[in-house]
C-alpha cells in the first residue's frame, strides 16, 4: 500500500510535484498517465524514498521510507 499526502518535490528549485495526494490499496492495479516532464518518474522515486520530497507525508506498506 502507498499513501502520499501533500507531496511537493523539485529539482534545482524547479517544481515538479505540487500538493500531490495518492492512496493505492493492496492488490490494486494502477496506471500513471501524464505528458512528458509531468512528474511520473519523480512520483515513483518519492514513494519508496529514493528522493526526498520538500514536504509530504509518505507511507509505503505502512512505514515511512528512509531517504
């Protein structure tokens, strides 16, 4: 399960994600469709803690990922 609330992320001061909320429950299929440079990869990197968001509440499988 993934739970993101009020996620903000940027690269070199350029905003990529602004106030994103997303909850994905167990055994749910999800497709993320967005234009190029829309923030899909950043969203996927924030979820497991690969990059640290500027502000957010992120939980992956019930725990806060370490960045």
